[in-house]
C-alpha cells in the first residue's frame, strides 16, 4: 500500500541547505593541543661500552681496562679468559648523575686502599639488581644483594666482593652533590636499603630507566634532584648508629672534598690549610688533585659552580658583585671573564633567565666528554 507523503509514517525529509547561506561546521580539534606541545626538546645521548664485537679471548681484558679507574676485576676461579666475557654498559648522563645499565657474566672486584690514594673517584653508588647476586665487603661487613634489592655504597672507602652473572641499573653521584648530608649517608655505607621509602625509590628508578630515551634535557635537573633527595631519605632511615663515618675511615679524597666544601667561602682555604687539616704533605695533596687540574683549580671551579647556582636561583637577590666576591673575585671583570670561560654564559644573562623563569640549563650538559672507560664517564659528572 502506498503511503501519502504527508503522513507521519514515512522517513522525514531533510531540507537542503540554502545555497545563499554559508554552511558552518563544528570546529575540529587541532592535531596538537597547544603550541608548547609541539616543541621538541633534545634528548639524552648515551655512552656505550661492549665487548660483544671482540674475539672471546680479548673480551675480559677489554672489560678490565674499562673498569680499571674504578675497580680491579678478576675472573672467577677456574674461568679462563679464552672462554669469553660478553659484557655491556650503557651510560646516561642526567646532569650531575650518571645512570649505567650493566649486563655481565660473573666476576670478582676490589677497590683497594692503594687505588683510593690515587683516585679522584669518591662518588656515591646506588644500584638495583635485575638478576644475579653480589656479595660486597666493607670493613669486614658483608652485604648480599639480589634481584629487586637496592644497595648503597660510598666509593670513598675500600671494598671488595664478587657477583654472579647479572643485570643491574647503577647510579653514581659525585660526593659534593650530597655533601650536606654526608654524615647521614656514611652511616648507611654498604647496606641494602629496605622499607617503604626504598620501594618508592626503586619504582621511581624503574620509571626513569623505562623513559631514558625520551627524557628531554630541560627535565634533567629536576629528575636528578628528586633522585638525590629520595636517596638521602632512604639512606638516613637505614643508618646504623654504630656505623657513622669518621675521618679515620674516610677515603683521603673524600676527606679533602669535604673540607673544601665546608670551607668553600673562607679566605683561609689554601693548600697549606688543607694539608694541616688532613695531615698530609703538599706533594700528596697535589697528587690527589692532579686529575682535577690541581687543588686551586678545583676550588676555583667549585666556587664558580656555587656562583652559577646562586645566579640561577630566582629567590637569590644578592648583588652579582657580592656573589663574585664570595667566589673569590675582587674585580667584577675578572669574575665575568672566568664565569663566561667556564660556562659559556654571562652572569647577568644567567640571572635574567632565572628571573623570567626560563630554563637555565646545567653547565656544559651537552658538551661533556664521552670517554672510553667508566672513569671518563664518572669524571663527566664530577662537579
């Protein structure tokens, strides 16, 4: 049966859009929400070490050379170098923090007192094992670390140990980065960090590792600061009352760095004063700081770094001349020249960027050296 066009039973007719009227559409969402999301920041550039491309008989010697500035390594008993040693490390420089992804067969290791006497390395070391186990002895106290566990260690003390075939994520921080909390940290040396704070830190570290290839350079300072604060909180809660660090047990380089840090703005901070405080000769002091370009150069750079931090702090309203004087410069022109040579920026420009809340990049972040050994990697995070 046919239906009349005017009845309500048939489909309604949609009238044509009048030709003389402009047809408007609902606005479409832009492909990128906001211009700030279209900005692409440079990512991190890792350092690589691997023995996989070498003949098996040469692999362990290559690993030993790579690790020589930090530890002396040996093969397990009954293991021959001819059997090969497939090891890999990937190092990521997060400002003043070095993150190392490591996978190796089993080996033993030692950082001796003799090595400490000549080594500029006195970093803090935190690590999470993904697989394998390690046993490390410091001052006759042995710590065992297994998968999913977080260890804490100072490289300013001698230690030795062994590990099985393993994969681990290792974090290294220069002593000065956490110098203000050294008394808390030294008491937790060579310990496994546990508890809810340690669990939170492990989760944070896991998140950082999974995003290492996508982290943008401007995000680095905040990430490094967060990790440092969390490590201090964990180590402070794990400090053994009877294990507080003392100047007698402390590594000589660690003692020297601590003295300089505590007296950084003193007019009496001289090589002679440091020698008297540490009870060592000037020759010994110069030997300690030779890798850093000399003790005076080290003090000068530490003071410039402090000046950089002061100028980068928008809440710090001290005149630049006062900051320059605290850094040991009586003449403003000399301070500007030294500051510009060290960081490639003018002090006033750094303060201006901080005042406008622009990102103030860490000095020389993108230009740090990428050397052939782990010692070179560690020097690049030595502040």
